[in-house]
C-alpha cells in the first residue's frame, strides 16, 4: 500500500491513542489484566464468530442480484476482508474483500464494493439503534450525544443518497454528465463503467423483502457481538460486571464500532480504545484504568481469532500482496469470466445515457 496511507492511518491512531492513554496508571492496568478471569474468552470468541457467520449469510442476500452463493462460499472471503482490515491501514480490507470475491466468482469489484457499502450503512444504523435503545436506561454524556448526532446525519445522508441513485432517470444521467464531462474520453468511459457496476450492486435497495432480511440479520449479528462485550465484562469480576449490563453492553458496542469507521492504523488501534473509554469512563463512571484494560481484552478477542482465520483463507485462496497492489484496476482478472455489465445494471440503471463532449 502507498506510504501516505500508512502515515495517515498512524497519525489518526496516534491522536486517539493519546486520548486513551493520557493520565493512565499503567500499574493498575497491568494488575487488572493479570487478575482477569480468562475463562470467559472462549465463549466470548464463540459468540463473535457466530456473528461473523451471520454477516456472511447477510452478504449472500446483498449479493443475490449479482451472484447466487451460500454462506459457506462467502464466509471465507468475509474472514479475509476482516483480517485485511486488521493488518492493513485505512479499512483497506473492504477493497481486499471485493477483490477476493471478484477473483473467485467473476463479478466486478465495484459491484461487490457497493454491497459492502450497503453493509456498512446497515452496520452504522444498527449501532445508532443500539445507542438510542441504551439511552432509555443510560444517561448519555454530551460527547456521546454528539456521536449519535453525527452518526445520524452521516448514515441518513448516505441512505438518502443511495436511494436517489437507485431511482435512475434524469437525476442519475445529469449527475454522470457533470462528473464525466470534463474528463478525457478513455478515462470517462472507464469511470462510467465503474459507476454502472457500482449501481448494479445497489439494486438490492429495490428489493423490500431482501432489505428487511438484511436489516434483521444486521441486528442479530451485532447482538452476538454485543453479547461478547457483556461476557468479557464478567472477566473483570464485580468491578465491571456490575456496571456493564445489557443496555451498557449495547452502548459500548455501538460507540466503539462507530469509532472504528474512522480510517486509521491497522486493527483500528486507538479509535476502538477511545470509544470504549468514552462509554465506560464517561457515562458509566468506571475508572479509566479499568476501562482501558477492558478495551484491550475485548480488542484482542476481536483481533486475533478472525485474523488467524482470515490468514488461513488468504493462503488457501492463494492471494498475494502483489495482487492487492493492483486493486486500482477494476477490470476482472484474465482467468476470471467477466459478468456482463449491461445485464448487471439493467435492474437499476437502465440503458446507458449518451455522453456529450
């Protein structure tokens, strides 16, 4: 990956790490981690991995307009994407996942990216729902209310934008004309093909039944992960288990994962810990040392199992970093059959509009 991405991710993470570690008593953190009961790790990791499998099933629903596969086919690709997010900066794992799907099943990467974008939209809306649900029990701080407001504006705007794109017609055509008009013809043609491919991935937004299923599975998947947060709170005994009930676990899950949407260093180091501290210390009055100790343990449980699984699948699918460096090119691999763009865009984009020069 280009060095500027690494530098940008490290700078962003450094700012969050400063917030998370400032004023901490490191001896107290070490003591909390040493005295934690790690027997809770096994059920916590199991809950998380079940949630990952539910996400794989959700992706098969999002891919239905493009590809008919079951969850066993796409779960390894989901694991590869999660692993790449853990070891590459700025959420590059989303690109890796689209590439792996394209390489294996022959659909265009931009179409796959559109389905991943819808995933992230539903993830964000679910996290926002967790925050709002927990607010009926937990008093939110000003910082947490600001997080909820920013999340609402962001995801509502993305949702409206996606639905406007699915409407097609003059709006979409005029928008393409504005974007493509100043570009040289070869570049404009390439951008137009990528735009049409992306629009094909949004066609799920016109299927109400599938959308309802995606929404339900998003809630189920994240409830499994929130259960992991609740389970690991018991590893620290009554000092944390008495504080982190179900509403508090939902709030921590929502805020911590919204923080990881910020592009940062590999593994979201910094934003995740800051999100947890914002809840446990800011809203629940747990000590900063206990909050950070808990964040470290939860982060480790989220990081290592999926990274190992993803690395195994990376090896099995014979992926390489040299292939990942070519992600800028949207064309399918030579050995992969190309799916017809016209057939893909027909449910949503309609015939290609002529471009004026």
